[in-house]
């Protein structure tokens, strides 16, 4: 039974009311019929909102989240796995870039601590 206002749904999902309206415009959340002067949301809306937020935290775009929601309705697990693997590959690439950046910064910090060169190697590296 729908019993939450949009404000209560937003609070339950840890988002703002405008975020819920944005998700509705994007077709990710349904806009329920009015019960009197106010729209009322139910537990299924809160679950869907939590799914959207969790998928965003995992790095999925809103378009991909929309596709995942459609796939859930059709139970196309192969495509869902394909989307998940694409996210894993993107995360792996990002981790590799971050690992390289970390190693480079560690080297610069070590050179800086050793007092090598006339200027600060860290600052010089970013001036290039």
C-alpha cells in the first residue's frame, strides 16, 4: 500500500526530492497517481530507488541503469552480465590508471624528500 510522500521517499533513498523528479523524467521511477492532493509512493518505489542509487555507486550510467531495470523485467541475464562485465573492465582500467598515478606521485614525493634538484620535483612535474 503506497504510504510515502515524495519527501519521505527521498529521505528513505538518501536523495533530494528533485532527484526523484529527475529519475521520473528519465523513466527510471514511475510517477504514481495522486491520492487526493499528494502522490503516494510504496515500498516497491523505495526498493527501486535504492537499486538506482546502488547501481550509480557501482558506476553505471542512468542509461545503463534504465537498461538493467528493463532487463530485470525480461530476465535477460546474459545482457545484465555483459553490462556488469563492461563496468568491471572500466573499473579495472581506472584502477590501472590510478595505480600508475600513485606510483608516479610516490616517486616524486621521494625525490622531493631527498632534496634532489633545484626546485620541487612535485611542482615541476605539474608545470609541464
